[in-house]
């Protein structure tokens, strides 16, 4: 085995051996993990300590504020009343609060004067004058005066000229339930900080001991990994020089390294056979050959398809994860199979949604028709699939949006990660049309651009002219009903009546349009688009839109 430096320079770059790399990585991982875990433990302990302290302060001020007579407190107005009955009674009560817990340093009452200053009124300390101004109020104290309807406890320690504290504030009221002042309790942070530092020292020492033990174990394991890998490295360098006559058997307990050893030996067997057919220098080139896909995209007219399951979040909350994964796997497999059978390119899965397109990378003249046929087949598939799901107590309602137009399509991404995809406004429009199904209560909506391509072979009804979210220009949208060749008389009559009604609507013949939409409802009771249009017609009869009306509906 050749000797190499742990750190060396190759092709102008500094490199390290895998032994040093694994050992160093393991040491860093153990040290950082230990420090991280130690920090988490320390922060958790500190949070528990402070939370417990905050709860005790909360309880102290909560109970204490109930025992302060707001009417008596309101009588204490200025310095010189320190010997008054009201002052002494309240001060005696504050002393009892202070005596109840050794960590409490100050107990006091406060009020705000007309100038917005915070004044100490009664304090447990004997030498505290009435009306002393507190000129460094915390945000919590300000909040306690701004909204005196609950108890406030500082979340962090605060500093002032008297020291470092954590404080709590509770409002108290007079007999008329008017805000009379704030009861404040200050607890010195020194004891808590000292305890936290002690905990931190113990945790740090323990973490370091664990780190040392784990580093020693890691170095031993590293050697068990790197020694056979160095043997494998030497063997690979021999292959690079086309010296692959002998197989190397590496002894190791690690299955992955043994698998690599077997793979290299199998590769050498193949290369030995391959070398009999071509010159050895060409074999060397083939071993070193490296080919990458390149960034690049073109503008191209395609048809984009978006599908999504309605109310999928609600459905997923009602069923077990394993059952959901199983159902989604069957659903996506069925949908994907139909897309691929109709020559579609599946771009991506976005949760329960599918984005696909036709016309790229393979050119096709009938991409709009293929996309529409796919949508109709997907709806039929869903009917049979829902028959299975109904037994489980739920079903999937898929909404589909289709648009045809020019997009940017190709290899898009970064130098080291590419995705063959389509981007542009026409892609976004297809996605918006899918969402539009929720408004109209439909399954498949296509744009006017797709309709132009399939109107001779597909049955569709014009729904509206809409400006989807983020757009001001209107687009006519259609509901795809079926292939004309398979349409029955009921479907033909339904579409004919609705399309006639929608033309009356766009011609502003509201009364006649409403009457015809009513007939459509007789043909298909509960038809949401007809109900929407009837409501619009009645509204426009009462409130005509005036000149310049284009029929545009803005969908948010």
C-alpha cells in the first residue's frame, strides 16, 4: 500500500485523505453535536427554571393585587403621607408579600401621572418616598399600564439602577371597578443566573467527556473504513492505467465496501472482455468520458394541463397516513398512466396536483386534442376509482385546467440541477383555470385558445369571460363536456341551450338570457354555472352595467 500525505495538492487543488476527512468530520460532528445537545439541554433547563419563576411571580402578583384596596390607595397622593393609615396598611401588606419568599427583593405599587410618568406610591422598603419617578420603564411595565386588564410578567431579565431583575405586574381596582394602580414584584436575578451558570458548567463538562469518548471510538471506526477504501483506491488507479488483469479481494466487515469491491472486480472482468474488441487507449477514453445535459430552453406552443384534488387537506385530516399514501399512490398511478398513454409529458407532482403538457419535447400537431382527451379519460378513471374509495368513506373530486399557448420549455435550472419544464403566463393561466372549477362547480375548464383547436371534435360550453388573479385582460373559458363523437342527444341539447343563453347574456339581453338559463336548469337541475348566470342577469336587470360593459368577470 502506497504512503501518501494526509494533505496534498492535486491538479492545483488541496486534497485530504479519506482517513483524515472521515476522522476530522467525525470529530467535528461529535463536538458540534455534543455542544448543540448541551446547548439544547441548558436552554431547556434555563427555560424550565425561568418559567417556574415566572409562574410563581404571576401567582404572587395575581393573589396580592386582589387584596389591595384601590379606594384607600387612591387617597395616597403625595409625599408626606407615609404615616397615614392608608399608606401603613398597604405597606404592611406589601411587607408580608416580600416576607413570603426569600427571593423577592422589592414589592411596590405604582400609578401614572398626567405627564405619563411612572410613579412609585407604596413600597415595602421603609425609606421610599411617595411619588418617586421610575425613569427606566420596561416595555412590559408600559404594557401593564396601557392595557391594565391582565397580569404581566417579564419574559427576560431587565436592568436598572437598582440591579438585574425579573418583575411581575398586576392591576388592582377601586370599588367602582376603575383602574387604581399596578402591584409590582421584583425578584433578583442573581440567584437564578448563578444557578444557570452552575448547570451550564456541569453540562459543558459532561459534553466534553462524551465528545472525547466518541472521538476515540470514531477514530477506530474510521480506520476500519479507510484502510479497505485505500486498497480499493489503489485498485481503481490500476484500472485507470488499464492494469486490470488481477482481481483484488478486500477483507472488510462493511457490506457497502465489499459490494464496491465486487463491483470493481466485475467491471474489470467486463473491461478485460471489452479490451479484446477495441484498442486499450480507447478503453481509457471511455472510462474517462463525461457528458452532461446543458441549460437551454425554447419558445414553443404547447398545451398545459393542471389537475388537483378538491378539498384534499380536509380529506387527508380524516384518514390515516398509511391509507392516504396508499390511495394517493393508486390515484397518481392511474392519472399518470392515462397522461403517458396519450403522449403527455409529466412535468411534476405538487402534492396531490399534477402538471403535464403536450407538444414538448416531442412535436405534435394535435397537442390540444390529446390534452383534452386525457382530461376526459381522467374523469372517467376517477369515477371507477371513487367506487373503491366510497367503501372507505371518502372520495376524490379532481379539478382540471387546460390552456394552449406559447411558453418557454426546456432544460431549466442550475448548472448542477436541471429540470425539463415549461414556464410562462400560459402555464400560470392553466393553473388558474384549474382553480376556477371551484367557482363554477365544474370538473374541466379549458381556455378559448384550447377551444379553438378542438371545437370541431370536442363538445364544450362557454362559461364566462374572466380575468384570473393577477391579470386584467379577459379570457373566454369553456367547460369541456365530451368528445363530439360520443356525445348523446341530452348532452348536445344541454350545451346548445346553455351556449345560446350565454350569447344572450353577452348581448345584454338579460331577461331572455335568464329565461333560457332557467330552461337549462330544467335539463340539468343544480347546474352551478346556470345558477350563477341567472343571478347575474337579475342583478343587471335591476342595475344595468351601462355603456362599455364587456362581460368581463374578475376572479380573485
